[in-house]
């Protein structure tokens, strides 16, 4: 009687099963590994900028206050990006011929703004207001990480909804005295008011902070 399958059928079937198993292992590994690589959230992503601005040098080294460059952070939803005029208040006097500052000089000559690359981006359906967080004692480093020590600015947190909600549901550990909000090296000490005391001081009502309408308007 003639065989339905040839002598190589077992070999082909074995190869197909091994291939299918390898594909499944690869997909399972990808599902597990890709989130750990922060590819989707771009966490730890350091985009190239037109000028290699160093917060470590300007903030921790020279002692510049965040508000000197981010002028609207206390009064607007947007923190604001430094204009060429702000940069040139210093660099029209020092490092005037530095090659890395050529985009600054071109910006002045052409009267066109420098196009910085965004590090943090939220979807259009998410509402975020810098000013209210500053007013309620949330320091810059709570969202931006160790910004004062960054030679180049990188994305410190995912900004996932779960990440935001974890703070909104328990904001006390993330609060600090008003005069320390812009201090990138602030650390809580025994003399610091407790988180619960700061909740009362800032009149923060946690009951509604996780309502959908807080961030989705």
C-alpha cells in the first residue's frame, strides 16, 4: 500500500513545530521585554537638541532658578521654554563665539525662535497644569526626576495614567514646603513638615483627585 506521507514528512512536521515554538517564545519575550525597555513610553529617552543645554551646569553648577528660563511655570499650564533673549542675557557677554551656541546667534540674527525638541509629551485628551502643581507644593523633581543633575535632559517618568493616579491618590509623600519647590536637591528631613501637615496647609482634598474630569476635560 502506498504511504500517504513521504519519509520526510516527520522531518518537516518537527521543523514546523520547532519553528512555531520559537515564534511563540519570541512573541512572549517581546511582550515582556519591550515594556521593560521603555520603548513605548520613551522613558530614559534623551532627544537631541539644537543646543546641548546642561541643567547640571546651569542649575547645580551656576545656581540658576528654574523660573529664570521657564518663566510661566507658576502662572500657566505650560512651563514655557526659554527664548533666545533669555539665553543671550548671559551669552551675549560670555562664550560669545562658542560653536555650540551658533543656533542662538542664528536665532538672534534671523529673529526666529529656537525649536527645542520636546522631552515630555501628553496626549491631546490629557489636561495638565504646571501652575496648580507648583502652587500645591509639588516639586519639579517629582515629575522630571533628578533634573538638576542631567547633563542632557532625559525623560525620567513614563507619565502613564497609572503613574499619575498613584500620586493623585496619595499626594502627601510628594509634597514639600513652598520655598523648596524649585530646589532640585531637596530632601525630606525630620524638621520638614509631614506630608499630612502639608495636605492641610495646601488645602488639598484627595477625595476628588482621581475623578476622570481632573485630567480629562
